[in-house]
């Protein structure tokens, strides 16, 4: 797998100073957690699920969740399980198919070993399971079931707990709940790939729903939870975990609305570039602002429920040439003792010790998402992806 691997080689050469590198299901957990990017959810009941997975992979999706929980009706769980097993078996039989990282969102701990048993050899199509409404009390049985299933099938399986419980939201129980979550995931640290935020569930506890112009960070009761989750579970001192960004619910403006205009614009080159920028920013303003705020608040990747969200997440995850230059300067061996230096772009201060953790994370992101050329920006990446 490779981010932007769906683009032609000449397009990647034009866009990237340092191209994204390949990774596989056998890569290190740190690389895979960074590489998740836009994780696309799909109901496990879809009748052509195997075809859908390959279609999205061909469009640049590298991680998907096949959902047996909130996205399907309670009455459809058994049929969803049967369809999931059939479709993953079909995928496994397609030799040479480019399959993204696949996770199954389950409802109960018992589903994990049961699905692994029913899949048989086709379990190799799976990278792990998403664990809903995770708290210490509720989550430990899921992690124990995952541990047992992994031992039974002999394959590495990751967990991605979803933090969405009201106990995490309510102020009087939040710290105790976070402490319990940390104990649970710390015990199974090698199997926990990332922690996911269930912001829609947080909003539902107060009867809230944010509009298309409102980010999760504008809803103060939600923003406070995100801050505390990062504070206690996302630290850069070796005790933290990757925390992914919340879902964006709106997709009424899709790429087909502006793709023909990007292709057929009669304007001169400069005017066309301005048109592209305006169209993209208008179509995706709320999503783009939230992705930027995710990154500013220490979140990496994002839960997505529509394919049109994937490319913006990935385009904004590419490391700029300026960021790459700063990170390299900070991490030079001769800088280990600390100190302060002017950036190569001569527009900021790089303080070696305080900025070291940021620099390390930036170079890891550069490895999987690549580094843009000095004159390449988000709009260039996005429009190339649409054309590709």
C-alpha cells in the first residue's frame, strides 16, 4: 500500500519532493497508526462489499471499517455477519488484489472469536477490530477476546477502541473513566493501534448536532472532551497513543460538482488556479477547518463516512516542504544538545528540545504521506487526486 499510489508516476514526481513510501500489514504499529489516514466506514450488510472495498482502494483509500454496530439495524446483525464472512472470503480469493487495511466494528466481545473462526484462512484479509463505547469495564472483555482470537488464528490483530461513552463526556466521571481506559489499553499496548473519538455520540448525549459550518471544536462540551483525551492518552512521552479525528457528517457537496469545472475551465492559468481554490474551499470549508484543527490539537487521521472526505484528509496530511525542512534541522545529530536556530525559511524560531517530539512525528508522517515540493500546496494535491 502507498498513499497517493493511485496517481500516475509522473503526477507523483510533479507533486512530491519526497514520495510516500510503501507500507504493508506487517509494518510496525507506529507506521500503520500514522498511515491510517482517512478511515472509511461501510455497513457490513452491503451486498457488493468486496467490490466496494477494491473500488475504494483504487481511489486511494488505505483503511476501512466494516461495521456491524451502529450503522446497521439490530435485526440485521446476523445477516451482516454472514455477508461479512462471505465477502471477505471472496476478497481473499482474489489473488493479487490491492486490499486496504480492514477492520470490523463489532458489538460484543463474542463476535471477535466467532468471526475469526468463521473466516478461517480468509482472516488474513483483516487487520483487526474496532471496539465500540470503550471504557475499562466494557473494553477489557473485548481486548481479552481479541487476544484469544489472535492466538487461535496465529495472525496479528489490532484493536481500535472508540471513545464515545457518556461516562467520558460527563465532567464528574471523566477523569476516572480516562484513567480506567488508560489502564486497559496500556495493558494491551502492543495490540492497540489507535484510539478513535465518537463525537456523534458525545453530541447525542446533549441533543446536539453540529451544522456544516461548525467544527467539533466549536461545540465546547465536545472540545473539552477532545482536549482531555489528548491530555491523558495522547502524550508524546512514550506513554501516549495515536488519537484519530472525529467523523465529519456532511457530504452534500461532492467532487462531481466541481470536477467538470476544474477540467473545462476557460480561464487563463492563474485565473483557473484561483477558481480551483475558491471552488474547493467553498465546497469543503467546514471539513477543511476541522481537519486543520484536528492536526493542531494532536489528532492524526480521521473517521470518514463518505468517499469524498478521503482525499482532503490525505492532502492535508502531506508534509509541506517547509515543515520537512524544519524537522530535519531540529533532528540533526549536532543539535542533540539543544539550542535555538532560525528556520531555513527565515520566518520562525526552531527551538531544538521543545520541538523535537513535533519533528519526530513530522518525519514519520513524511514517510507515509510524503513531502510536497516547495511550490506545491493543498489545492494542487487535491486537484491532482481528483484528476487521477
